[in-house]
């Protein structure tokens, strides 16, 4: 069993009695007020759960890529349609679990690159309703349950559709045709996929669109600008990720842990819970709750969100290891949420060796302390006066000392904070 017991990640809170002036929080380009307003829930959300559900979970192969990269034939890949049952699918449980994790939104695959729609599309016959024993729409009940709990709903949609007869790309080294040679055929595909977007838009009104696969064609070819305009006209508050060839609202680095602060104001790190997006029974390389929480704190400290992916099984159940991780994450958030939610990006690197966040009113600084440190922590370049330091979650007060502050010098001293001893650390455990 994975546990946090041996390796706590605890958080200190430092309350300032004046505003922080020397810490410049990263300022991105000025956006129109309307975009800023619509992005607010996203900026505050910090944590989302990504769900890769699809027929690839039947045999546990790479989602769509397994046939594209010729690990197996397209025919063999498609035999998985027969095994996708969803017989134990419980959207109430899914939504409860996501809520419990502390996430504020979820993003689910409505269609991956394999072209199998997870909802009731009328644009072609390739859906789990028409082709699998599941015979049901997964998205509709799931979004309903999320919304009942005040969670935002994101629709992942792959622009690529490697199974569609009118889509140019198919296998890694072979295409059906070139767009330049057959515009009529490409136009048929555009009508098809844009029809699916219209369906999803009307049926589910996503709060967030998570496009994928834009790299295979240009903005002009996809008609990215037109797509953005249509989606925004129908729902001016909808948020669009960056994978729409330049027509999105925020960046989506993938599996890429932040080393320095990304330039864009809004960004989201999407990351797998083991080494694969979809369920693969052989992949037991689970990240531990501790690893996920440290990555999460790091992303938030750099002003981003974490979109943590889970991959449910073909019967609709979520593997127990994934449930356990989400619950541990939830327990940690419950205790330390003050340092995550309602905060903004922390102080620039160099002041403190670890992730930090700042309360929105800039009167509290949160320091994330990894592992089982004890002794003294050091904080550099702090102009503000400290009124109080305590451990988040337990409230234990901590002493500090200012070293090297000379009365006549403007140079701020170094802050040394006495970390709690082991027994106090254990008070902050889950
Ligand atoms: C990649 C992959 C895809 C996965 C996505 C999630 O773009 O093509 O399989 O769904 O990343 O971010």
C-alpha cells in the first residue's frame, strides 16, 4: 500500500503584517478583461482529473497509438470494441471520487485518435453506443454528476481521427491521401468532425474544451479560428486549451515537470498516474501519492494547474491503486488546501529552495517542505516583517530568527525558521 506516513510533505504558513513588495509574482501579457474573467475559475482550480476512457482498455494497449505505430493491426485494435462493456460504470462514484480528491474539474475523452466516440454521435456509426456491448453514452451521466457537485466539465476531443475513411492520416508510414490532391474529401472530413463538435457543444456545453492532435494539420486546414469563434459564440465562457493551433486560452505541457516558471499566465501540466494515459494491466509503475503531491505543489507554485490522468477499465471500474492515490491526494488537500486553493504563484526561485505560494491578498506566504526535514529552513530577500509562522494543518507555531540584518543597511536579513521536531512533524501527517 502506498502511504504518506514515511515522507510527509508539510506546509508552513508565514503571515506578514505588511504587503510583500520585493516579490514580483510573474506577470504575463495583459489580457482583455473578459478573458481574465472567464479564466478565473481555471486559475483558482489548481487540480483537475483527466480521464482516458476508450476501447484500448480492453486489451490494455496504447490508446490509438498502438495501431498507428503498427504494434498491432487496426483490425485487431478494433476487435476491442467487443469487449468494452461498461457493466460496472458508476458515474456517481466517479464524480464523488473526483470531488474527494480536491479537484475542481474533470476532463474526459469524448473521442480519441481512434475515432471511437464515447457519446451518442449521429455523425457516423463509430460510437460505443453502436459498436460495443456498453450501448450507452458515458459522457452525459458523468457531466450531470460532476455538475451536481459543482465541478467543471471538460471535453477532450481529438481532431485526428485515424479510423475515418476521409481522414488523411492512418498508419505511421502511410496516409490515405494528401489534402492538396483531394480537397473535396478533406472537406467531407471537416464537415464530419465539426459536426461532432457541434453535437458535443449542444449536448454537453463543456466548460472547457481539451483539443488534441492539432499537430497533424495547420490552423487553416482545421479552420481553427472558425472553430474557436463558433464555440465562443455558443458559450462565451468556455475555455479552450492550446492544442488548437494557436487559438486556445492556455498552455498544456505534457508529462513535463516545471523547472522554471512557464511564460504563459495560464497553464496546466497534464500527467499520467503511472506511465500510460489509458488503462494497461501490465503498467504497475504507479506514482506514489507523495510524488504526485510534490509535483502538484510544484505546478501550483509556478502558477499552473495539475491535470492528473486516470485510466478506468473496460467495465467502467477505476483500478484500486488509482482510487487510493486520489483519496490520499484528497486527504492531503483537505489538510493543506489553504496553501493551494485561493493562492497565486509563489515567490521567484532563489528566495527559498522549494515550492511556495502566496495568498491572493498577498499577506501570507506558504512554504512547502519536502521529506522529513528538521532543523532550520532559510528564506532569503524578505523585506516584509513577519508576524507569525505556523504549520498548515496543525497550527503549530514556529520560531524564527533574522540573521544578518544591520540596522543601517537596506539589505534584508536571512530568515531562519526552526522546523518542528519529528514528533511535531508527525502531527502534520495524514
Ligand atoms: C498525446 C497523445 C494522446 C494523449 C494526450 C494527452 O497528445 O497523443 O494519446 O491522449 O497526449 O495529453
